[in-house]
C-alpha cells in the first residue's frame, strides 16, 4: 500500500474514463461544502476540455432516498465526487450495467468489486484522507491524468483541501504535490503571515476583534480594545480603516511584537504565524486568499446556491459578484444561529457537560449550517481542549441532521467512528464524514434515542481517552 498504488488506481480510472464516447452525457454528483464544490468545478472544467456534455447535482448528503432518485435519471455514466464510497452497496444495487466513477476520500464501508464501479479512494491504499488529500484533490489528480490542461485548476484543489481543514502550516505529500503544480503554473503564492483570517478583505481592527486563531487579551472579541491596541502601536488613527496589507515592514514588525507582548507566556513569533495562500488570478479581496475563498464557497453551498460557487471557481465574473452576496446572506444565518446558541446555552436545548456539549436546535437553525456552527463553537476560546461539540437540527424531509466536532486536533480521536458507534446502537440512520468532522442523519422521531446513545458513547470515549 503506497502513493504509487494510489497513483496507479488513478491511471486505470483515467484510462477507463477516456474510453467513454463523447456522445454520452456525464451525470456529476458532488457535496455542497467547499471541498465538494471545488471537486465538482474541477470535473466540470475537465469535461469542458474534453467537449463532453454533463448534468450536475449538488447534494447535502448521499442517502438511500437520494441515491434512488439519482439512479432513476436517464444517464449511462455517473461520476460521484467527494462522496459515494460510504454507500457502495446501494450504488451497486441501483446502477446496474451503467458506468459509475467514484472519486472520494471518505472511508469506504467496504471495498466493493464491481466491473461497473470505478472507485478512486486513498483509503484503499493506506493513505490518510484526513490530512493527505481532499475530495477536490482526488478529482484533480484524476483529471490531471486525463488531461494535464487541468493544472490551471490546481489552486481550486488547494482551496478544497483548506476547506476540509487539511492545511497545518503546510501540506502533506499529495496535497503538497498539487500545491507545487499551482506554484509552477503561477496561480498561487505562499506568504508567511500572522494567524489572521480575513486579512485581505477586513479592516485590521475587525480582523483582530474576530480572530479565533489567537486569544489576545483585551483585543479579541473587543472592537474598542482592538482600536486602542492599534492606536497604542501608532498603526491605527481615528477614522482610518487600514488593512493588514496596508502596513509597511516596520509597522508589521511592531504589530507582531505588540501581539506577542499582549499574549505573553513566553510565546514565540513562529507560534502566531501561518502560511497564507494567495490566489494570483483573483481580483476580489474575498477570493484572493484561499481560506477566504473556501469560506465563500461554503456559504454558497450552505444557502442552496451551489451553482454560484461553481461559477466562481470557474472564473465567471458575474458569479463571483453574486457569490459575495451569498457570503453576506450566509453570515446573516450564522449570526442568527450563534445568537440562538448563546440565548439557549443555559436551557434544555443545550446539554453541556465537562467533556461534551450537545446542541439541539430543532427547527431554529438551518440544517445546512449546523456543522459550521459546531466548528465555530469548537474554536471558541471559552471551550476547553478535547471537548466534543455535537449539533443537531431538523430538515424539512422529517430527518434530523447531526454534526460533530472536537476542540483541537486530537490524533487519537476518530469522529466518524463515534457517529458510527452511535448509529449502531440505535440501529437506524446514516452516518459519514471523516476523522476530524463527521455527521449523521436520523428520523426526527428517533432523535431522543440518538441523544441517549450519543451521551453514552461520548462519555465512554472520554473515559477511555482520559479526559476526566
């Protein structure tokens, strides 16, 4: 099992894809998050290069009902990206004698051998999908093998990897190979910078106020404190809304020293720095840095406007402008979700114990954003390391959507394994995701059973991990 075996599986899959006639319409199915939209965009660009027709569906999850609906569509070739491996049996049963390509990085339920299903998945070759390659990365490597003109889309694969939290001050081998393509193609520049999200588009005092990566006493979550901090450093003057990019080298040094002094505790400069990935072809501030672009794409998917996100990935200027509107709408929904959480934290809707928190928003928060809400809460400075955050919300189809995250990157924790165990206890529902972000779907009338099982499983896991 190795990278070479994985690359060989890509070569074989690409060869099979090349044998498809141009008269076929390819049905592309992908996930609605940033990684899924990036994967779909890469495949669409490939099909443009090959002059092949296609139809696209972007979905929140691939459950039995959706698989059944897709299988009833009149196509001979289906391509699933960033999903599919977890439901191989269902796909095999319903897509008889039709060609299916699955380009995924989530853990397969089993290694299904079928002449009609071509699966490319790093898990089958002993490669971790949590850090080494995303769904967009798998789609990119596959597409590059089919037609190397796709190298122009390498920065979109990097945006997908960042969206799936695979960047840690650099990338692992396979993602790094894609990054090298992007650098060679002069599509990305890597810059060292302070751990600030939104530095391309927000005024510096707002970047400091909302910074979740650094806890700066008297500055974080404090707009007035952030302004006074910058005034003290002679970087901010009343009425002057400067951005990080506006600072000269001397001012940048002063800012770094000021942050180190505020945080204290012997923290070193390298501990507050990370890599920024600047997308050189982008003009819009919210799309110039890969983390911001990823957030914008996630916004499009979560408010059911995935086509706008795909258009932005493909370089459509009108769609890019619309995507900024989606970001504003998404931020409004996130704000409402967080306001609901803060207002209900001491009620029965939020179960908060020493080592876990379960948030049952029911119909008060959009089901498509509870994962984002859980992620934001898990990054809060008020949440201790190792704490599990599980969020739940109702969908209009009678199901409850569940997402689970954990504070910090615990190598000894597998969130997908946790939701698998919970679903196994109640014997109904579906689950998916990966080590650092996972979720489930259960009938709403069974959510109390799910809650009971979730508390039991998480408490047992915490005892095993020595959290207590």
